[in-house]
C-alpha cells in the first residue's frame, strides 16, 4: 500500500477501478 500512496493519483484511480468490478462481483 505504501507504493500506491507514493505513486500519483492516476495509479490510485486505476487501482480503484480494478477493485470496483471485483467488489461488485
């Protein structure tokens, strides 16, 4: 999780999108 925070917001947005569909399923 530290790497994600270190990366730009774009990465966080992408990570969320990937977790969105997974959570929905």
